C-alpha cells in the first residue's frame, strides 16, 4: 500500500505540472501533504514534516546556491566569460574550434547556471560561424553539451548539490567522480556527435538577441578570468584528495577540508572575484555589489523547487515509507544505481524539468542508501544522468535550443534530444564502470 500511495502521488505531481501547468514548488508541497495524509500522518504532523524538510534542505544549501549565483553573475557581467571564450578560440585555431568551445562551456559552466551560460556564449558561437562559414550546429553543439554536462554532474550546481545533500554524499567525492564521468560524456555528446550534424544548414536567427560585447580594455585578463571561474572546483577537489589520501587528524587535511567546504570555497571565490574581476578592473564597489545582489533573483524559484523536493523526501521518511522501501530492497537483485537512473529518467520524460525529476527521485530512493553498500556519490551521479535523458517538448531547454539554433521541432528532436540522451547514457555507463572499479 505505501508504494501504491507514492505512485499515485507521483502521478498527481505529473498531472498538476503537465495538465494544469502548476508551479513546481506549489505542486511538490501539495503532493507532499497529500502523500503524508494518505500514509496515515495527521495534518499537524504533515505540516511539521514539510517545514522540517524545507529547513533541513535549505539549511545546508542556501549559502552554496547564493554564493554560486553571485560568482556566476560576476564572471558574466565583468566580461570574464567572454575573455575565456575568445582566448581559447584564438589558441585552438579554426580547425579545432569545436574543442575550444567545448572547453569554454566546461569552464564557464562551472560558474553559472545552464540557461545563463547558454545565452551568454551563443553570440560567440554566432561570431565564429560568421567568421569561418562552418555549420551552426557543428560549432555550437559541443559548447551546449559541455554546459549540460556540468549542470547535471558537477557540484556546486543546484541539482547535484541538492541530491548530494539528501543522500548524505560527500560533495568533494561527488565532484571528483563527476569530473571523471564528464570528460568522455562531453566528448561523445559534443565534438563526436556534432560531426554528424554537418548537413543541418542553419543560420543564426536574426534579431533574437543583442548581447553586450565587451571591448578588450573592459575585460579582465585571461588568467584572472579563468582563475575566478574554477577556484571553487580546485579547492573542493584538493579537499577531496586529502580526504582520500591522508589520516583524519592530519592538520593539513583539516585545513583543506575547511577551505574546500563548498560554502567556504564559494565564499572565498566570490570575495576574490569582487576584487580581481570588479574593483581591480576599474569598477566601483556599488556596481559590483549590485551584480551580487541582482544574482539572487535568478535562482529564487530554483531554490524553492529544491526546498519542495526536500519536503517530499522528509514526508516519505517521517511517514515510515522510507523504512518500507528499505525493507523491500533488502532481498532485491536490482542495482540501486540502475534504479536511481530509471526513476529519474521516467520522471524527466514525463515532467520535462531535470531539477524536479532529480529532486523527486532523490526523495523516493534515499532510504535504500542505508541498506546498500552503494557509494552515495555514485547515486547522485546516476540520478543526474537519468534526469537529462530524452528532453522533448515539455522541457524549456528544448525550446531554448530550438529558438537559438533556428530549428524545426523535428530537427530539434534529432539534435538536442539525441545529444541529451547521449549524455544520459554515457553518464550511466560511467557510473556503473566506476562502481565496478571502486567495489
């Protein structure tokens, strides 16, 4: 019976979001309440559980998401992202421009949300196409694939960070595993796949977007720009390496565990970016602080959707469903990793939103962590991989790609949808391979 209630709850979530176009946060909170009452909780217990879930999830995530948004805004609005892109394109040369844009997408994608990175870098793709005469998709897909891969596999992005919090996974370990999976996934879905798209002769749409193009003197230097974008990842990766290679009481390990904590690493990065990208580049402190303040508005709804997922998870735990699921899994031969990927994939196809699919999956499968030997970090990546599969007409990203690349719906299904599916399948293969090596 508890499983039936969960299934009906997920169906209700699908109906609310797909049929009635309900806001993701409102739908998650409503479904959490309905499931809790159906499982036998009193209304007051449901309210308490939802508040506990929201508070527990945001308590550890609020600073990470806030600092991450600020860093992304500073990298974008100071011209640092443009500096990284133009320098790499010049260094790689015309023949390897795909790889230059892929590396640009990976670097810029580490510091900002997918949609922001997409809109920011597309004008550079258009510029390359105009200058070289190369096909638009051939040039642009590697960059888009890189942005998508960082979005679903690498903390401190909201999706993997929130799932890691729910699963109790170490963010540094998740980042290291995610980077290992990212490299082959982005190569296959980017430069390799785009070679099959040469026949798509498309021109950039006219008048769709008029970006701010920075003059050379307005942008910070290349080293400063790339350092600002990747410093949080460097700090988190170093901390994870020390955790894996040094004893727990080692003073050096304790120091790097502190500065490699995601919230601390991002705070350090924001402070450095304020000075190196802003003040030292001739901007006034008021202007730089305005960038930081305005960045929070862009992540408000993402934060609330993640909070709604935390509420759903907590209701499942407090109602006893978690223990029921755990009991069912004790004798099961089904791989927890494959289960994570499958549930996330089904929700992604039905809902469209990768974030909602991932957070909902995390709440459903979290109880099995305690009774299996599966690495929580790998479960985070399995959910992330499943949450990007087969993007289609119910995903805003589908229409964003269609509009900017001037495609028909059928062409978008043949390009964007296939690319996202390749990322998902490569992610699943990487997770299963890593699990075999680790265990």
